[in-house]
């Protein structure tokens, strides 16, 4: 039987009762089918509905941003503009560190170099990247009071001039630290460790003592970067 005009007007004018909360509504304080609204300061509007003995929740956005409280599960994720990712790079090398010469760690292969723009030690930046963590683990260093200065350097697009992005002075007492890892966090650098599209980036290590190893040693380095991928 089709709805009459009167029935349609009744449905349109029907108001669903709802309760407004400053915090999460209590499931015991709601009846089945009831709707509750939660609004906290500086947050999205949350809509709850009690059904089948559970509270069901969805967020409503006023600015186009969407949030999930826990895990987002999808068969396919497709980005049409930009997303933020974290990516790891391996910089392991073997070296007889017998001088105070600055060396650049590899982004490709396993050989350190003294030249920033060597094809193994300069990485052409595809997106804006920020060094979130840098992990460093030497097999052994023989000179205990050595400082190793870590430097992130760059060469801008259209130039061959090297400039310093950020520096960290590692003052660890190295003797006896074989196999011990140190972590350089983003906040430990003296400046923001950020590089941009089109720049070449390199990671340099400079000790303040010579003969810090008595032979070839293995150095394990992993860097973790926050990457702003633009489609």
C-alpha cells in the first residue's frame, strides 16, 4: 500500500530522541534503539546508537578529516593525493677507521666513501622526508673517548654545494660497547633533520680521534624516515 501525503509528512516531522554527553555514554543508561551524541573539546562529534545490546559508534566531521580509534582494516587502500609513511634504509658498511676523515655511509651497497656525491652515498630525495630515528651499532671501537659526529647533509637541486641539515655529537664511551646500539631520535639533532624533493641527502660520520679501530670492523646503521608521499 503506498504512503499517503499524511504518512509522508508524519515521517518527515518525526524527531528521533537523542541524549547529549560530555563523555562516552553508558550502555546501561540507554534503551535499545536510542541515539546519544558525544562532543569533547577539540574533537569530532561522535554518534552512538544502542542496538542488540551493544553501543555502535561513528564520527561526524566538520572539516573533512576522519579518525578511527583503533585499527583500520580494508581490502584495498587507494590514495589520490598524499599520505604519510615511515620507510627504513640500510647503511651497513665495513671499515678500518684509522683517521679522522669524514666518511659517508652507503644508501646502496656496503661501502663507505669520502665523496658525498658518490653514487653509493647520495640518495636523491623523491618526497619530503624527516629522519625519525637513526640506529647505530658498531662491532667494536678501540678508542674509548672518541666522539663521533653524525651529520645529515644535502645538495639542493641545481647545485653541487654541500650544506649541513642537522648534526648530532655522539659522546658515548665506546670502549667495551661492541654490539651495543645507540639511537638518535628526531629531537636529538641540533636542527630539524628534514630534506625535500629534488635534493640529494647524505649521512656523514666524523670521529675526533684517529685509529679508533685496530682493523676492519662492521658498522650497522639503519635509518627510519617519515615520508610525505605525494601521488
